[in-house]
C-alpha cells in the first residue's frame, strides 16, 4: 500500500453534498478486472457531455484548480461499496479527500488504499472553500503525523481524527492482510472452539 | 450484562479484541460476484495465498448478466470477460459458483436467503453494499470493498471497529396499499441519506414483526441508503418457518441445535442502544422519491418540499437535484407521465413482490406509453413465477418477464433507461445516472410501480385498490 506522511498541495473544490459513488465512477465503468485506469472515468458524467466532449463548467476541467487534495461537501462517498471509487480518485492524482462527513464504506476503502480521508468541521470546510474562492491556487498542508490540516494562505488550522492503527498503516504502507495473517493461529483456534 | 442483538452476534465472532486496534471479526459466510472480486483474486495471486476457507464462500454472476437470452454468449465484451474471470477464478480457488445456467443463479442477496445459506446469528459479507439484506434473518451482514474481499479470502476475517447501535421501532398497522418499501423509504426520508452512518440498525416494533421475510429483507436491504453499516431484525417464528427445509438449511438434529441457539438471538429488554427512533405505521403513505438520493422521498400525494425550506448551505445541492429530475418546488407528482417501469433488484424481486404485482395487474393492461420490465431475483424466483402462472398474467398485461440479474437497478448490462426518461423503479437508488446516463429514477414499492404501469403516470395506488 502507498505510504502517506505529509502533503503540501493545491486543492480541487467540489462544493456538492451527498456525492455518491455512482457519480465518482458510474457502474458502467466497473468492468475492468485490474485496479488501474479508473481515473479516466472519475466523475465521468459530470466531466463529459454525452458526445464525450469536456463540460467546461465542471471544476475538474478547470485548469485553474490543481493539486492532490479533493475537497467536497458532506456525506461524500455514499452509496455503493465499490472500491473503484477510491481507486479512481487516486488514479486521477489525488492523495487526500477532505469533507465534513464521509460514508463508512468509502472511508474504509480509501484508508485501505493509502488515500487519506479527512473529516473536518462544517466551519473549517467552509473556510477551505472560502480560501480557494479567493485564491484558486490556495495550498493546504496536510500533516498525518500531527493530525493537522492548515490553510497556508490564512494560517487557519484544524486537528483531525484517525484511528491509531490506521494511521500506523498509512505511515508505513502496511495493510490489514499483513496484520491479520500474523495472527492466523488465533483464527484457527477460534474455529476449533466454535 | 444486557446486550443488544448486534452485540451478542458480534461478541460471538470476535477472534481478538485489543485496545487501539479494530476487532478481528470472524466471517461465517462470504458471498461474491463478478464485479468486486477479480482484483481481490489477483491480490491473492500476488501474495501467493489460497482462499483460506473456500467452503464458506459462495459465488454467483448477477451484476453484468443479460436478462434476455441469458444462455447465449454475453454480447458486451467487457461484461463477458468479467463473468468469465469469475468462472476461472472460482475454479482455480475451489469456490462453488452458481453461474449463468445454474438453477441457483440469481442476485446474490436473493439467492443467499432462498437457499438457506443466510441464517440467524451469522456474520456475512459481500463486496456489495446491499449485503445488509441478510440482516432480515438476525445476522450481522454488511458490504465491503475489494481490499476487504481479499482480506476475507485470505483469512476468513475482517478488521472492524465495533459499531454503534440504533433501534428503529415502527409500531401499529400499515394502511391499505402501504408496504415494507414504503416503511423504509419513509424512515430514510425522515433521517436523511446519512442519518444512519456508523450504526447497525435493529428494526423492531409491531409493524416490523408483522412482516413476512421478503418484506423484512426489503427493509434491511435499504439500511445502507441512510448510511448505516447494516440493518437487522431479531429472528422469530416467521424466520424459522422461512428457513426450514431450504437447500442448505440445517436439518434433523442440526436443526434442533441451531433453533435453540437462534431463540437466544434478541436484544435484552434493558439493552442500551446508542440511539432509538420510533415511528407510527399509520403515518406512512405510499412513498415516492423526487430527487437524486434516497432521502429525498415523500408521501405520494404530498408536494415536493421547497428549496427555500432547506438549510442554506444545502440549497444548491437540493436545487441541482430537482433540476436534474426536471421537477419544480412545491409541485405534486401525481399524474406525471412515466416512460419505464422497472420491477426488480435485490430490494424487490422476490416471489412475494411478483405475486403482489401479478395480483394487482390481473386482467389489466399496461398503458401504451410505458415499457415494463419485470426482472426476477433468481432462477428459482423465475421458475416459481412460471409454476404459479404469473408469467401469463404479466404477458397479458404487456409486461416483459425477463431473466434474473441486477439489470436496470444499475444498468451494468444492456438494461439501461435512456437519457431524460422517467423510470418508476422498485430498486434502491435514485442517484444521477444510476439507471443509465441522464436517466431519472423514482423509487417506489412494487404496488405503486404496478399502478404506474397500468395508468402510465404517477398514481396513488390506494385509489385503484379502493375501486377494486
């Protein structure tokens, strides 16, 4: 799994709530049998017209915004369990998603792939949108070790929560399978006791 | 100590619990399908691992499969490849596959229960968010991502945080024309598409206890639509009667032993839930959604809530949803013409759903302006419908009875709703483009869908029931 420690980057603001995984990657693009290449179809129906031309007014098509942080409205990633959503976001070059609220399965999928989901308060989310509204090149400083996000332009800073185990996994690039496999004897004992 | 049902089942499956770490939770049954498994099998190959407990894994092909001429080669190349990969992977790793042509094939959440694989007290997972369906039997069942599918393949376990618990009680008697689907759409409309996030929800109360297993599955199925990790209902005589005699259900002495255990599966009277909500059945009308998430639902005779009544910062998203649907604030949906009617999906494609629709449409004809697809949840449901003569009723009504699969619920196969068209659907999600690019979905019960099929427009089914 990809390691994550600290990132200073511009951001792409997507100020929409309840963004579901069908928007992130529509079902008709889930037919690949590998993990690569989903970024091409990230937000497919918001990015492209029916004739495959780009929709000029969609933020991901606006070169003014760039960076490895996607910032979105609350309840991000609701709906289907498709991990392809996390793969697509990562494949499109993002390492962090910030929202005021994440759907559970999406959050777990992101963490399992080294894509860092950061939940911030509504007020801090609004501060990020305000900062990028003023300066499209606004930068965020995401520090996983200290669990903070700072808006570089204004110095506004917030803490964020992350499970300590998951934090260790991200910093070291470990995944859950490595962790459980180390304890396989316990699983076999559990089965025998059943 | 008093415990909730979730806590009882959870505790019985914890392999290891350590402060600062998620629990290692043992998984009894792993269901898989063609879309979310190939990368997990690849992961095993890369690590040089086998499937740890292949006998506890069951596979079917459902998401991509055609619903007509199902036994001919799948025309779409990528779909065919994905279904072929599942066959190949199951053979390589020793997993039982109920693939196309098998009499047990069907939507993964329909076949588990009907085969007696889904049982009270089990932990069950699948790379599919509607796995919560199996909770109807008093099981802990939830959807997982592909990395977790790989975890379960490799270890038969998952790392999981202990969930919060919520109880939702629905008491009293449902009105005429009001069904389980209306109960769940009503609850979601009250607590929003995110209102259950982080919780396992136990549904209880007299209105829930009165429901059949099929109806309970409809309720638990949509738990994820309010963000919940899962939903479940304590098993009772209705549950036991449903399970008894099914293909893989315990029998003989095993049955007696299982039954004795299942009877201990309920929340203790003084068990503490993190949250409790109560609703009255009589407040629930036939429901319909008007927006682009399942929380945007209302009683079918109500008017669409106005944008200005939404919280300030939600108004933009709300208006965007109404624009997508082509609906106005404060307007009624009654009488709006519809183009497609889809009766199917893991929410409403069981034999009881088909019987209810058949009973209603008997000796009626569909309206000329609508295309009606009925997609049974499994080969067994399809066969049962034919045995009962429901296929003839549908044919006379002008409905197409197709072959089993997920179909137009998510449009991965050819069954897509064209751009701009309205589809009255018994499925579970009305997200933008869910049923095909730019399609517009209105979620309803099978009865309300049947009413729209006959009239060609959005109709309060209660008025048609009164006529009869």
